[in-house]
C-alpha cells in the first residue's frame, strides 16, 4: 500500500468508452493533504503494483469518512 493511504474503497462505475470503469475513494493518513499531484501518484502506484488495467477513471482523496456499523 502507498504510504499516504490509510484506507481505500473502489467501485465499478458505468463508463461511456469502457462498459465499466473504476472509481476510488482514498482516505489519506493525517500528514497528507489531498492534491492533484498525489492523485496522479496514487494512480501510478496502482498501475505499477497491481496492473495497468487497474487505472481509475475517478479518484477522490479525503481526510476522513464516517463509517456505519454493519
């Protein structure tokens, strides 16, 4: 996992070109701030460590999210 990532979630999203694309929500560790540069760095990290097909079409960097008990 990239050092900036505290937690992450991905979901399939209906795409116009591909039938389905990847959308990500990344919760950052407290010492990191959301930025375009970091978003591209995280996308490159996924391509290089998982698979080039794992490229997201949408990425949201957040400081926190509320969780529900399930």
